[in-house]
C-alpha cells in the first residue's frame, strides 16, 4: 500500500526522497520515540516517505518532516497547547511557505501566528501580541547540522563494521 502525506513545504529543502528512520528523526527533533509514535498515530506529523504498516515496518521521515517535528517540539516547550500546534501545522501546510529562512512563528502562548516578513512581526508586536518567536530558518539549519552529524557517525560505524568483517574473513 502506498503511503501518502501532503508535503508541508514545496521549496528548495533537501531531497524529499532521502528517508530517516524514526529513531534518527526523533533524536534530530529532540523528542522521544514515544512522542514521535503518538504524533504519527494522531496525524500531527506523519512520515511522508513511508508510514508504519504493521509490526516490524520502518517509518521513514523526510527532512521536511523532521523540521516540522522540531518546530512542534519548540512550540510545546514554549507552552503552546497541542490543539493550537495542530492548527499552526495546518496553517503552514495551507500556506505552502516558499522561503522558510525568512519565516517566523510567533505566539502569545495561546495562538500561533505565521509571519513571513519582518513587517508582519513588527505589526504583531505592535498590537501587543507575540510573546516569543521561532525563526524557522535557524531551526532548519539546526536540523541540517544534526542530520549531517548523524550521517557522519553512521558512515564511521559502517566503516568499523566493514573493517571487523574483513579481519574475520582473513
């Protein structure tokens, strides 16, 4: 069965075909695997490459999915309710942001606002709203860095395993 999930962003982010297992996605987002599983089962953030289809199957998350996971985590850490986060994720999905580096999520702790320009941030602050903001571009770079580190660690482990196998054979 083909698993489909609407892409949250359709811009120049890293390949949508590169998949990351659930454990790597959870670690890169700074959440537990249990949270990842719950968010998938409840439809908050579902893996866009491959969903779980039963016991033993692997979820595969794209870079975009991991970015959304990390944004959800940041909003939760700031005290925003899961209900409001669901609304915010849907707003992001509908907006189809094309330039994430200049996008800021602002919140007053209750509602999440999507600001795509500095003028929108200033207007929101001028109205007395927006207690905190999350610069999506900064989170994007954090996720990239974490995944690059994971790839390097994985390559080193694979090299070590290959060397062990070679020693066993000879």
